[in-house]
């Protein structure tokens, strides 16, 4: 049994992630060399923006945050937003920005990328279903089809992997915030028919699954006024669920010199190449980094015994075809011009290959040539 979850765009933690990445995007738009480490906390009627930012950009951090929260129906009577931003430490800056256009890792850390053949975008099936559930719910709210619903929500999908390589949809769970005067029976029928059943059918399952909808009862009080939100609190939602390891570092609010982010994107890029080239049906890439060094300390590839070629060959491919220099990684993955705020909800991985280079398997032909030598 594998279970994965996702959360909606107005979940308190995700509001914080979106604010942090909106600030990052605003800085990079004016100054591609901005150094950003932004953290956000939303608690009751207060949102605090904190961190270290060194940039030539002129960004109104508070106003940028308002643009995020306004889209969920909040106004200035709901929150006070304050910012306490310092510049990046000189010690860290000199270890990152090096001579000859070299870039050192902004910190030590372990980053993990994963891919599998369960879906067309090489992501775990339960993960994608959970994301699609909350994404569809938001779309229905946006187009005024899903009445009385609000944007704070969670989804969870449980799949049972059977011995004959078949997959059974066991349970779909959704908790969705709603207005006070709502007929819960009508509300739940809508969720089952127009959200859960739609996603189950999309992925080839029948409707004979257990549906749990707002099992706690009323969900009137939501968002940051009900639960405190923080950046970086939804690591598995952002990544691959329980299908893969996680290095522990969050992504949102960090510029590309922070290997928590760029290193994770790079590891995913490698893993996706391996799976899309059909060298394995599952691949996990674990990369370790040291602050100030421009290349990883180590790269470990694990295919969980699903590899179709020798693991030695896969390691040779990773070593020969992929350039592990951090400055080169940043350029190859176009991380100076990436729009990060779009990654802050519904997972960072499995999205458009056109928008995100770390999803684009540009070395596929080179890999296949090495395999077929």
C-alpha cells in the first residue's frame, strides 16, 4: 500500500511557500544574480517575511505578499504583513561567488531526485492523483462551479500494489474548507462525482473505491487564521511522497545557488533521463554537497533492481554525459530565468518540460548511443 498527499493553494504552509517564491521571482526578474533565502510564517492575523536577501532589485516585499494572499479572497482586514530582511552573510557570499565564473554551493546538504514509469511524466501515480484532485477542485471554485467551497484543502490517495503487477485504488480522502451555511450532503456528493470520480477515471480506475470527504465534519475555519503556516513544511508534497528519500532541505524561497533547490532539480533531471531512456523503471539519485565547493561530493544512483542494463553503465552515463559543475547546472537548467512561484503548489516535479528544463530529457539520444555502443 502506498499513500500520497497534496494540499491546496490556500493551505497555510503553501501560502507561505508562494509568498517566498513570489519574492524570489520579483528579485530575479530585476537582478538575475539576486541571492535570496526567504522564510515566511503566517499565524492568525499576522504574516512575517524574514530572511537574507542581497539584490540590486527594488522589491516591495509586503506588497508582493499581498498579491499572493489577495487571490484567495483575503484583504487587508485579515492580516498585518511585516518584513524583516537582512543581507546575505559576507562569509556565505564569498564562498558562493567565486573567481572565473565559478559558483560554490550555498550550503552543505543532501538532495534527492526520483523518477518512475508509472505515469507519462515519470512521477509516482498516487502523487500525481493527489495533486490533480486539489488542482481540479481549485479550477471548479475558480469557474464558480464548486459552490460554497474555499481554497484551503487537502487530498490523499492510497493505492494497493497487487502481486500480479496490478494497482488497485483503495481510498481517496479530501478535506475541503467551506462556507458556514452549506448543505454538507450536497457538498460531499459534488466532491465525489465531479472531483474524485473524475480523477479516478482519468487514471483508469473504476469508482469502487473508499471515498472519505471531510471526515472530521465541519471545515469552516481554515487558512492561516486556523492553522499556522510556514515555508518548507510540505517536503514530501513538494517532492515524491514516500516513494523516495528526501534530503531534508526545502525548496521555496531559495535562489539557485542553494543546492537544497538546484541540487534537487538536478537530481530529478538525471533520474528522469534514466527512466525515460528505459534503463530502469525506477531511479533515485542522491547527491551530497559541501558549502563553497562547485561540484558534488558524491552521486549515488539506485534503481531498486529494476535496471535493464548494468548499474556500472548507468553510473558511467551519469559521469560522462552530465556536467556536475554547479554554475553549468544553473545555466543548463535555466535556473536564473525559471518562474519559481508556479512550482510552489502541486509539487515541484512532473510539470511542463517546456517551462522547466529539469523536466526536459535533452540528453536522451546521447544516453541511448552510449547504451547501444
